C-alpha cells in the first residue's frame, strides 16, 4: 500500500515538476489560444447588431459549419477527460459512456432537429409557447434551461480546475478555485461580447483542434503497440490489476443489483438526454433552412463518431501506460488520465517531448472547456432574456436592444453561480456530472418537446407538470444520491444524507416526466387548441412560415 502511494506521489510530483520546467511553453500555448479566441470574439461582436445575430448568429451558418460547431459544443470536458478517465479506471464499463453519447444523436436527428428548426425562433420556449399559454410555459422552459445548463457547466468548471492545476503544479484548493473563477470570467467575456456568432466560431476552431490533438495521441499510442489492438487491450488489462475482468462488463456497473440499475439509468439518460439539451437545441436555429439543420446533424454524427472511437484508444492507452494508483493520485475521478498518457507517450516526466505533448493536449482540452461553457452560458442567458424577461416580465414589449442587454446581464449572473458550484465539484468525474445534466434534460425538456410537436391533446398544464415535475424529481434525487454525499468521491464526502441509491436518476425521473406530461394533459380543464396544433404540425414538418 505504502509503495503504491509513494509511486503515485512520485508521478504526481514528476508531472508537476515537468510542467514547472516547461512552464513558459505551457503558458505560451494557453495564451495563444486565449488571445486567438478573444480576437475571434471581438471580431464577431462587431457584427452582432440585432437579437437574431446575438441569439442565432443571423442564421448565416452552413450545414457543415454548424455541424462542426455542434461537434465543438458537444465534445466537452466529459468527452475528452471524463471518458478517457472512466475507461482507464473501469475498462469496458467506462467505454459505455462513449456508446451512450454517440447513440443519443440518432434520437436528436430523427425526432428533434428538423421540426425544432422549423417551429422555433431562438429558444425551446418558442416551440412550447406556440400552442400553449405563453407566460407560464416560457417561465417553465427558461427555468429548466438554466438548471440543465448549470449542471452541465459544473462538469466543465471541474475539468478546468483539474487540468490547469496539473499543468501548473497547483495542489492547493484555493489555487484550483482561482482557476475555476478565471475560466468563468473568460466565459462571460466570450458570450457578452461575441454572442452566438463569436461562440460558433470559437466552437468550430475548438472542434478542429480537438480532433487533431486526439488523432495525434491516438496515432502515437497505436504506434507504441505496433497498431495491434489486441496487444494494447491485453497490456491495459494486465496493468490495471483487474486482469480479464477489465475488458468485460461489470467492473463498475455489475457488482451488485444497484450498480446494474445504475448502468441502466445512465444508459437511458445518455441516449435520451441529447435531444433535450438547451445548448444543442439552440444550434439548430443558426442555419437558414431545415435541410441545413438536418445536414448539420449528419456532419456532427460523423465527426463525433470518429472522436468517440478514438476515446477508446485514449482510455485503454492510459490504462496500458499508467498504473491506476498514479491516475487516481493525480485526480480521484481519473480526469487527468488523457493528459498523463500524453506525457508518458511523449517520453515521460522530464522529457521535452512529454512536456510538449502534455502542453498541447492540455491546451486543446482547455479550448474544449472554454468553447462548451460559452455555448452553455449563451443557451441559458438567451432563454432568460427571450423567454422570461421579454415575454413574461415585459409581456412582449421589450425592444431587441433591451432583450440583448438582459441576456448579457444574465450571462454575468449565471457565470457567478457556475464559478461557485464548479469550485465545489472539482473532485467529481466530469463524465458523471454531464450524465446528470443529460438526466435532467431528458426528464424535464424532452417529454415536453415531443408532446408539443407530436401530440395534439397536449395542454399547458401537461407542459408545466412535465417540466417542473421532471426537473424536481431529477434534481431532488441527485441531491440525495451518492453524487452529493456518502462516498469519498462525493461533492461533500464528509457527510452522508444519501438515501437514493443510484448515481443517475434517469431511470426514475425520465418516465416520470413523460407520465406527468400525459397526466397533466388528461386531467386538465383546458381544451387543447387543435387549430394551433395543426398549424404547428404543418410548420414543423414542412418549414412553411419558419423564421
């Protein structure tokens, strides 16, 4: 035990020392990216003159550009850091995240992308309010969007803290919290200045960098094992200390009946969550036509699919090159597995090649975080300004200038909340945190969107029951789950008030969201507006009258 701890501490110190020795290189790479993206943001900000520009980039992006931006928005810190870490520590069971995140896009493509583009204008609330009572439904949609976005932001903030701490050798909690705060400030700047145009260009640049960086590490790992996947997997299994069990289901989700249910809950949340994520939904409004929206999802599926195939090599490569204790010593949840693998494959601690690869991959991961947090913040601030401020508080009388100003102030407020919560979540696995956001999105948003688009008897009461019920159930169950308390890797490890046994609430909260939407509509005294539904149906399927 003491030997393992000593080895882990040595690796951690070596990584920190390596970072210290090559700190000018690391700071230069980080600085170049931040300056380049700020330049893009300022350039885009000068072209942002209307609400349409701020919310939807003027609907000027092509299907390919939007597909690239969707990829940049979707391939988050959870994808790059969390999945690689989960695979490195749990083998096959960690790889299940890759499958879930990818399969989810089929739901988005088949059910949501085209009808949503045709039916809405800037936010999810536009679709719901078309045939419902505006004020209560927009309030509910705005609330849900902000909650889901903040859950997702937690993961990105936690990833940023872990990543920069590793590079700069920061071990103090105060230092990690400061890093989270700096990411939050950059995020606020991107959104308030650049709006959707700036955010989209940053996401496109980031997608190219991430694919290039991941491709480089994947190639080097495969080269080390002579492109023999069997050799790679065998070494990973042997090095993990788990043997053949590392390559079989059950290491994380299978030891008990509860863990099997947790896996099922995770799978349901991942597959259904994407189609309800606000920052993904608003991307469909940035293209001029429904055909371009569909094309952008096709491009996104191809790019994201290639990336998730490479995360398998990243994760198993980290397991083959590093001892589990070394990964855990750097970060309890395994979030630093990919950067540590880059350091090792480049020549190890102390080598110039290792330092360069560590700096490049970490800069790419940092780019990933900044691009995703900008998209999330834009989604939540847009929903507040357009749904709650303009249509609920001002009852549709706000000017475009006032609406955009409200969105910018909302960005600041959401940024402050995200910084505070991100500081608390810095030791949680970022893939697990994102899975929680997926569960909340699938519980509160997806039932309401699908019912609005495809069920003529859906009513305002059904929408409110579905959103608030799904939101309350998912968030409530998370609060009383092992994610928050009761385990060494919980948000509050020193206390235990967890009575809900599953780490992901999707298995309970998603069916409940659908059930409440149905029950609320059936028991409602309001008669559904069948004329409005007929209009929405024609509009969503044909694009006639779309903005």
